[in-house]
């Protein structure tokens, strides 16, 4: 662990441009990375925070094929959505690039060529899965099959998303091409491999020994499992028509594997930033006094802790990551987030539906961050976090302080008189908070750090509740000046301490308090005069507003609609029954009828007693539909009746036929009936 670094290079996992950003991405990667970067800047550190769109994955090609457009159209569409979402949400990258940019193609090609010229790759002809009908080799994500480790029948060629195992496409049992549905064949092709097994000793020493005390247990454990399982050569090239050309002779038609080119995107994004800002990029990647930190989700641990470091070690001139504080997964309302199934809260939609409430989502995701285990986001919890914490604690404290200062002193910070023991103790406690919050942030415990920041607001609320200046003003107005001065110092400290977590709130609070220069993190720990006497503050504004039940219900209904659509899309029809002859069908007498009366069967939850006009008579039919329909709602309903079914006694009532029903997409019972008006009762259905 690097002590007192001269600069920080912070990277956030490059998002695939095959869809928008959702809350799982935010909670796992971008919010913690942004908190950390903002915190370091408040300390006056030299910080570079880079990211960019990952535009060469097989997922891009799959999306293009599905939508009938080109990969370029896919990446341009989603890069625009992602870029705007990040900006509107306040993720403060120093540079956000694209792996389709010229500078990235050049950087990745140069990196490959250097390793190639040093002889670090193995060139090998291997058998790969090939779709003869599509006339192409199948990249990993174009193959699905049964996982050899857990039996999941929908595992991809590179990974089983059920058990998390990393796979090769040729490992799959009963593989199928996602392009044509055909069973692929094996065909020979030449590729270049990075021999990870050569780096076994280096990785054991660097991670298993060097970082066993400072890396998160979930990260360390996954890396140890991978290394102990035995490292093998891994292909760095692929037979694809989309990506970066392999820059060596004899590699025509082949592209760099996306896992090889994507992490190099951090370096090319740095180069892009340096060129724009007139800076030297190399110290941020090649100086041993630079602290490199990768923020990723747990599905990227292997690439950032084993493969990319092996690449950097092979190249020889780059520093290695000081830490990779990967998070676990965030679920949504009890189910796994899924882009393909639209089971997500999309950032661009949230920003439209909850305008000016970016910090509420940042707060909810951080306070429920999946730092050591998978966690669950629910809309009810989101509402409770806002109403019971942001509004009731943070917002309430600031509002009381500003309102009272304007009421008593026309918004001018009063000069304090002699501090009581409570005042001194409160100010001393306030000075301690920057170090407490820093301790959590330096250990990547963002949820814990957020809790400590909120404790500053709790400190302010408790101080006001105990001191009661609104009562004291009637008996000792001089004492109230000191009380309000102390409370205002807490409010001023919050304007800076909340900034990493709640940047929009910090901006608003700074404006309300009319603080010209952002308070340095260390200043809060060193002085109790953050807002000096005679400083003029502004009028009160609500920092947060209550979120009503109706708003939350809309979001829950939106998810329910998604769930219904998924059920309908994935529902499989029951297999065909055994063949019958026409004579068998002709024996059934199906008639159009109308329900005339309906009542519940006594002491039976599922049965309704119906009187039905069949056109040939009015008869009684007992039907097991009471849990789906109220009797009064189905009187007058047109139905299809099997009239020549042998009568059957049900709870003492003779049932003389059967009503035809089916299920809709939501699984609810619906009547099978004529879709045209004017069809009379008794008409036969042939």
C-alpha cells in the first residue's frame, strides 16, 4: 500500500455501449469511484479520474444484429446516452473517452506490438467453434450451452452467469450458435495467447503476499482461487469483424480480444486528457509515486487483478494497481438486475422522472452499497432513506439553522460570546469528523463514511435540540449568539464534508451559506471559524423534498409491467397432446352462450354457480373461477360452453357443462368467447 503518493490515477470500469447505465453499474463502480475522487480533490491532491465507452465487445455486435443496424450506429447511440447520463448525474470524470477513438486504436496496437516483439505471446493453431451456416467463427458471447460446472443450460462461451465460472466456448456441453441456433463445428484457426502461467510466481508474490492485508476479502479470495486453480495461456486475438485489427503480418481478419484492448482504454483516455490539458501523461502510469486504483464490479476482478497486471508486467514500464476495491452485485426488488430483460432502474429515466434529485439516488445507493455482499435496492427503501434521513436529519438541521439566523440576525453570523463546555465539546467533535470520514474512505468503506458524514448532521440536530435557542432567546439573547455561531460552523463543515457523497447538495448549501471558496477538508479539522462573525448568509431553501407514496407506486408498477412482459415473452406453450381423429373432435358440442346469473358456492372458495343461456336451454354450470372473478362482474358475459359433457354433481349441485377458459400473459384466467358482435346464443363452434 503506497504511503503519501504524489498523485492518484483512478479508473472506473469502461461501460459497454450496448445499453444505458443502470443502478447496478452506479452502485458497483461509478458512485464509489466518484466519491473517492471528489474526496481526494477536497484534500488538494493531484487526481486523474478516467473512464470511457467500451465499444469493441461482442455484445456490441450482438446488439447490432438484433436491431438490424451497424455496430457503429449502436456505439454512437449508447455512448451519447451514457455520456449525458454521467454528466447529468454528476460523475466528475477528468476524461471520458471511447475505445473507438483513433488514439485508443494506436495505443492498443502499440501495446500489442511491444509484447509481440519481445516474444511474450504464444502463436498457436487451435480448434474454435464455427457456425457453418453463418460462415463465421463464434466469439464467446455468440455461443450458449450447458455449464460443465453447475449445469446451467444458458451459460455463455466465456462465463457462466449462474455460478460465476470463467469458461472457454469449447468447454460448453451442447453448444448452440446464438446467430443461427445451429450446433457449431470445430475448425482450425491461428491465434496469439498471453501465457498467464509464466506470471504465476509474480502474481503470488505481488497479490497473495503483498496485498493480503489491504485488499478486500471478496477480491483477494477470488484472485487466490483463480491462481490456485492454475493459470493457463489466454487468447488475446479473435476472429471477428468488429474491433481493433491485430497489427502483425499473418493476422488479417483478426481483431484484438476485447478483454485485451479494453483496460488499455484507461491509458489512452489518460493520453487524450493530457493532450487536451497540455500535460505529460506518463507520470500517471509510470511513476512509482503514483497510486493507481481500479473501481470495478466483481465480474471484472479477474481481468483487473490477474490479466491486466500480467500485461503491464510484461510490457515492463507501467506501475501496478495499488488497490482494486471491487463491489459485489446490486439486485432490484429481490431479483437480479438484467439489461436484456429490462429489469433495471435506468439512470437516464430516473433523471427524467426524479428531476433535481440526483443526490437522493447517490445517497440510497451508497448507504446500501454491495461492498462485501450482494445487496437489494427497493423503491420503498429509497423513499425511506430520503424521507427519514435526508429530509428529517440533514435537511431539517440546515433549515433550522438558516431560518433562525435570518430571523434573529437578518442572516448575519453573530459573534460568539464565551463558549460553554458543551460548545467546546461540540466544536472539538466537529473537528474530529474529517479524520474519521477519511479513515473510512481511505479503506474504501464508502457506506461507513456516508454514515459518519450524516453523524455530523445528527451532531447539529442534537446540539440545537439540547440547547433550544428558540427558548433561550427569550431569556438570554447573548447566549443564543454563541449557540447559533456553533450551529453555523457545523452547517459550513457539512457543505464540504457532504460534497463527495452529495455534490449537488454541497453546491446548494454553499450557495445558501454564501461560501465563496470551497472549504478544504483539512481546514475543517484545524479551525472552528469556518463561517466568521459578520458573514452574510442567504435565505433558507429546502435541500431535500419528501417523496410521496404515489411516486414510488408508479415505479413499482413500472417494474411489475416489465415482469409481466418478461413472463409473456418467455412463456413456452404446452407440448401438443396425442393426435386425435376428426371424429373425436366432432363428438364435442361447443356452443356460444351468455351468463345470466352467478353466485358463490357456499363453503367453497373456488366455485361459482352459473346460470347460462346456451341457446338450446338455460342450464346450471359449476365453474372453478371464483378466485379470479366476482359474480356481479361476469353477468352478461359471452362464453363458449361444452354442452354435451356428462353432468357431474359438485357439492350437491349438478353441473351440466363446462366453460372454456385460458390464461393471459399475466397468468390470469380469461374467457374464450367470440370476438364479433351479433353471434347468437346456441351457435355451434366447429
